[in-house]
């Protein structure tokens, strides 16, 4: 057990240890060092945390965004490529179809022309499986007989078909200078043409009153245009007469004191085409008034004054009009009128 002297010595030793005193500058420096150490640790942790957060965002949302953008770009690029390929294929396909159509049209044209030539030369019967060519043998040499159809002269054709024009007279310039099918004409225009085919006995005159029975005009209509043409009653005007249909009497009536049936349209046949189902009669046509001859398309200046000959003498200055007659039930009916 230490005695009092030992304790005294120990107390003296403690008292003799040096005492460290810090100045305000030392405290400030130490504080700044501690702050720097803390800041370093905090910054390191913060940078690490932010880096981890940014990396996490990049790896999750940014990757998805970039992947989606790339996917959309690839889709758009694929769509554009597909559209270009489809357009190219469509052009190639259209070109092939066009070529094929041209080939078909050419083949059909050639076939049609060949059939036409066979028909025109009376060789169409070679298409009949029962047809056998007629052959004759001369000096042991076989030869095929060929029959050539003789072309009829215009005079012969006139003798055969000129009667068709006897019942057709048209003085309407709108019809003569155009190209009009009978089905395109108005009811009045068709009745005018039918009227001119009537006989004088078909028209009853009592002073200023002119009468045509509806049944009589309908018969004339069917003789010119055929029974298949549509007959319809209507008002019409001819030779200064304005006919009106009176349904109660079933007849056409006109009242006039200026009746004039002078034929101002004069014509002559210049050609006839004789086909199987139709006949085309072409006439040179002129308008005559006060002994002056006019072309239909120029009524201001006469071609000749003191006219008294034939329109054939002036055919180069006049209009030619073609009348097409179709064969209907064994007879020919007016089908079309066209100027040339």
C-alpha cells in the first residue's frame, strides 16, 4: 500500500505533465480539416449514389426508350422498303398486262380481218367441218376450183335498190348535215319523214283544212322505219302545214292557206353498197330555190343560177348524204342518215 510520500510524488508527476493549449487559428484549421474530410466522404457517397441512380435509369427506362425508337425506325424503314417493292411489282405487273392486252387486241384484229376476207371472198364455208373443196383433174393434175363473185355495176344496183329512196324524202337540214340514227330522231322528225312517203290520196284537203288519219300515217311510218321502231303521235310541220294530233278523232289536222309541196331538195344516187344485212345508198344532195342551186351548208351563195340540169353536174360542190337501210323480216328499213 503506498504511503503518503508515494502519493505526493505521484501528484507532483501529474502536475508536471504539459498542458496543450489551442489557439483560435488552430481550432479553425482543425475544423476546416474535419469539414474537408466529411465533405470528401459525403461527396464520394453522393457521387456513388447519383451514379448508381443514373445508371439504373439508363439501364431501365433509357434502354426501353432507345429500343422503342430503334424498333419504330426499323418498322418505318421496312414499310418504306415494302411500299417501294410493291410499287415496282405493280409497275411490272401493269406493263405485263398492257403487253398482253396489246397482243390479244392484235390477235383479235388479225382474226377478224381474216374472217372478213374469207367472207368477202365467199370462202367462209371452209370453216364448216363438212365442207369439202371441189377439185377437177386435168391431165392428172389436181386443181381447186375458185368461184369469184362478180361485182355488180351501179346501174344494176340501182335497178335493185333505187326504189328504197322513192319513199324517203328529207328536207330537214339538221338531219341531212349530221349523222343521225332513226332512234335518235324526235317523234316530230320521224313523223315528217313518214308523211313524205304518203300518197296524195292519203291526204284529205277541204279548203284550208288538211287531214291525215293516224292509222294511215302509222302505216307509212312502219313502211319506212319498220314495226320495231317506236311510233308516237306528236305535232309536226311540213310544206307550210302545222299538223296537230286530235285524239278524239284519231287524226292529224292542219289549217293553212300557204300550202306548198314543191320539192326543194334534189338528189341523185352516186353509190350503192350491197351487204348481207344492209344496203347503203349515197346521194349527192342540193337545195334548189328560184332556179338557183345551193349547197346545203351554204345557202347564202348559189353554186349556179338558172339551174335546170342535174345535181350530178355539180357533185364536187355539193354535200353527199348516205342512207343506211337494214334488212328487217325480208325487207329494208331506214336505219341511219349521215352526211359525208
